C-alpha cells in the first residue's frame, strides 16, 4: 500500500490507559494526565493485554519490565514470563512462548537490535511487528512464572480494525530439546492444511565436551506437500542459512542475523519474507545437529568416548562420505576437516501462518 493511499482502517491501541481499546476512552484516569502507564505483575498472575471481539489485525506489540538491569532478574523474566495468543475464541493458544525466545533473546542476553519483524532499540524492551489477523476475537496475555513479583509492566499493543476475510492465522511453536546423537531436531511440523512458514529463531547451548570446536555444519531441511524420506529444500550449513559464511559472528540484518555468539551459546534467526515458503497440505522443518573439527581432534574425541558420529571429511575440497561407512582413517590426510553429529541443547521458535 502506498503511504498516500487512503485505507478503510481504524487504529486502536491497547494499553493500561485504555485496556479495552475503546474509541474515545483513552487517558480517562487522572483527568487526562498520565495516570495508568504500568501495572504490578504478581507471580503466577495471568495479565490480559488485549481482549477484543471483532475483526482486525494486531500490527505492533511493545512491552518492557521493571528489573531488566539485573542479569539474574532479566534471565528469569526472559525464560519464565510467557506470551500467549488466542484467535477467534479458540481454547488452545496459537502462541505460548517465553518472551525471551519469542523476541529473539533465547540466549538470555539483552542487546540492541532491529530487523524486519522484531527489535529492541536499546536492549531493554521488546517489539514485534508481525501482522496478526483475526476474524472474530483476539486475546493476548502474559503469564508470570518467575517465582517473584514484577513491580512494573508496561505495554502497548496496536491494532487496526479492517476486513481480513480469508487471512491466515499467526502461530509460534516453541521447543527445547537436548539432542540425542544422530537425531535431527524438528523445528515445526504440520500434517494437514495450508499455510506459510515465516521463519525461525534458534538458540544453541553448546555441549562443553566438544571444547571450542564448531557446531554449525547443520543443514536446514524443509519437507512439504508429500515429501517423505527426503526434503525438497535443504541448505548447506547454519551460517549459510543466515546469510554469512566461514563461521559465525554477531550481526543483525532485515531478514537474517545472529544476535549472540560466544563460547557457550548462540542465537540466530532467518525470516522467509522475500523468499516465501508456502505449503498446501503439510510442512516439516528440521535441522541437523552436525559440527566439525580437524581430523586429529575428532580422533581424540573418539578415543575419549565423547558422543559423536563422523559424517564427511573435506580433503582439499573433495568431500569423502563417512556416515554409515567403514572409515579408513589412514587414508584421510591429517589436515582434513571432519564433520560429525554431536549433542547440544536447542531452543527453537518457528513463526508461521495457518488457515485454522
């Protein structure tokens, strides 16, 4: 839509100053002066942020919490405050995700960043710009499972009232898995119905048994509409999937980036906006759990009984297959790079639209 083109759309904002987003009802407390910008958020409380009957689109979500300047408090808030979303009177949430993971802070480290769908301008707030249509009803709430009271919660949810007939519904799927050797992890799976895989963010918590060696040889695989044994889509590695190369460091872009990378963990994202992934009947997104190291280190790890399974060896640019093969190590040069399945812990969020 051109900025100068009129649209039959009516804006409404949910805040504590107008919790029902009613027309002509904002800033009524304190005679129109600032009167209700925040609220106390008790432990175990379910705080309703938006509850609206009608048709429209959630356009923007912003929030922040008291106490984020403390590392310990921030970590509990990131992991134990959950954001939940319900569409059209459904009893099961379409979104039920810790706020840290939902807003790309799965590594529990707050940092300034901005991309096409999320931002935290100074590393102390949470902003989402994903459009979320609904036909009959929308409810968004937070659940405080931190074990302590949060003195101040601020929020602002912006909505437009407009016709969204036949629109897909926004969902987010959160998973945390401690990988078992040789098992690719499933980011998301939908067995029936059409939709769109919008993208994902992944946090990897590195298993220290592999020391400082590289985790990110894993390929992203997308099965859809009848794919069984093998996917239609496959990438070439984690850092390649998010648009960089030869290892991975911190950067943020509109559709891809890595917000955190250190010796213990990483958190990265990719949004399929300019390269959409639609599906008609089914979709499954998986990620391998493969890393790599020089041959001598892999042999040392094997001798130390560390959990790994060799996959390939790079011999001067030629790839030798090792997976499910009898390996003749003496024929692999000492300076060769060897990829292998490894065991790490992953926190993943898939963002998608579904017809139901």
